[in-house]
């Protein structure tokens, strides 16, 4: 059995009957390549690192999607709170706000992602279930936003490079039966 030192540091033996001393025999070249271990670590590294990096970047992409999804849920809750407190309606006559203020509240909650360009197309819809007969009726707000996937190898998690995130929040109206003189 050959030692490791002789495999790595000694050149393959050449046949003595060769006319050109600079060329190797074609029959001995494949046999010497069978025992040549140079570059094996590089090949093993490449085989191992590609799935490892893909998995790592996929986890990063999932974490970013989850974080933005929490932001969209926060925007829905913030917009619902704005809708029950600020919007002028029969049960809340002292306020001067409108649904534009509700959309602005949702936009402010998502502003870190909007300014970085990872969130776009934010839409807000408000359903007000309160009335003079039921001043504590529910107010539902739905926020929908488009998230742009930006992690290079994380596109496996986010096919098409965009993901639509939606959140809803429902709160009871904080109105009361006011009498305006």
C-alpha cells in the first residue's frame, strides 16, 4: 500500500521507452488520475455549500416575510384604531377625520418598509358596522400590501419575486350617543 506522501508528492511513473521525454504515456495517464486526490476537497465543498447557502437564504427570506407580515397586521390594527377614534360619523360627531386618515395611519405603520422599497401597493378598506342604534358596532379594516422579495437565493420561498400580504383587524366602535347642540 502506498503512503499518502507518495500519492500526493511523487509524480506518476513514466514508461522508459518513450520517444518524447516531455510527454506522458496515454495509457498511464488515466491510471494516475484514478489515484489523484487533488481538488477533492474543493469539489466536496462546492457540493455541500450550495444547498447550505440556499437553505440559509431561504430562512432569511422567511424571516423577512414574517416580519413584514407582522408590520401589515400592525398597520391593520393601527388603521382600525384610527377608524374608531378619528373618523367623523353619526356616532362620533365631534371628529373631522375621514377614511383618508385611516389610510394614512396604515401607511405610517408600514413606512419603514415603504421607504426601503420592499412594500408597495398598500390598500386599505374600512367597513363600519356602527350606527345610531348600535353605537358600539364593529369596525373592520383590511390592509393589503405587496412585498418584494429581495433575498438572492431566497426566491424558492417567494416565487415570482412578489408576495401579497393581507391582514384584518376588528374593533368595537368607541362612539356614544352624543347630543350636539
